[in-house]
C-alpha cells in the first residue's frame, strides 16, 4: 500500500519514450494510468512496472477517437485517488509530402497528436486543480523547425506548443504547471512498433539512446506545482543539470534550462 498515494496518466505508453516515462513515474511512487492502441505492448509495459514493484492500470485506447479519449479519462477520473501528473506523449509519424498527403492521414495525425492532448488535459484538469499538479506535453524539434515530408507532424507539434503556452497562461495563478519537453537526443523513431524494431539494421538501432537516460527530467517536471510553467525544456540538458546540481539547485536556476 502506498503511504502517500498519487496517480499519473501517460498516453502512448506502450513502447519507447512513453513506456520509459510510465516506468519512471511508477518507480517514483505513482500509480500510473497508461494507454495505447496496441494491447500487447501496453500489457508489456504494465508487466514491467509490476515486476519492478510498481502499479499500473492499462487501458487500450485509440486516441484518434474522441469517445475513446473520453473512456480513458473517465477511467482515470473514477479510479484515481490523487491525480498529480498528465503526460501527453502519444504520436504518429508517417512522413509524407504535402502533394501526396490525403485528408485521412492529416486528420489522424492531428487527432492523435493535438486533439487528444486537448481532450485528455481538459477532462483531467479538475483533478489536477484539487491539490496541484503538472501537465507535461512531449514536444520535439518538429515543434520549432520545419522538416520536408512532415507537414502534418510539424503542424501537430507546433500546435501542442501553442496549446501548452495558452493553457499555462490560463493557469498561471494556480498550482498546476504546464510545460513541454523534447528528448534532446536520438531515440527510437515514433510509430515504430516493437515488432518493426527487430527488422531495423543494427547500425541504425545502435544510434538510438535508451530513453531511460533522460527520465530524471520527466520526474522533475512531474513534481512541479505551478512554480515553473509555460516553458519548453530539453530533457537531455535538464537531466544533465539535475545530475550536476541536484533538484533544489536546478529549480533555483531553472531559467537557465528552459527555452
């Protein structure tokens, strides 16, 4: 039984970065509510958390569907004791030039990466506001830089940055922090399933970092309660600061580490 029970919700937690975030928050003492559209990968994440002594609630969810988003947030609302963290991590990456991009692809990308974060955050915000909490929206270089073939992906990531900034302004006098964070190092490409990873040549896979390397940054942001909000962080840089300076000194010098 957790002595100080708290809960965290993490989307896109079936593999990669999302799995690492869920594991890190569980290791930090939170019961994690995780979702993914891939049930096999989702259950694997839950099993890994349980094997490490943590607690997870896995909910298969297609975040492209508003009704599915509502079902996920309803499960959290009805089952969580003290929600403190919401991490919007889910993403889809299907590089396509604009001339070849159809409406279905465009709509699906924005539904998962922009509409879902809005719906999940909006529905869970009342719980965060009870005692304070943190909204962490996962960003990337594609939120500040254009890339050929990534019009839909970049549009969604740019949108997440704008959504986060607006929400931070609306909540600036509250005890809820809203920040975005980019990995800051090369990790497994978004949308590659575990089965697909096995087909990637070793020379390419060897360039991917283990996302657990940057988890101190996510745990740090998860612990904020309104004192730092409306900023964009690089997880690699923030993790380095935390290791050099410790949490308290990093917090005192936080303006050095956001963008």
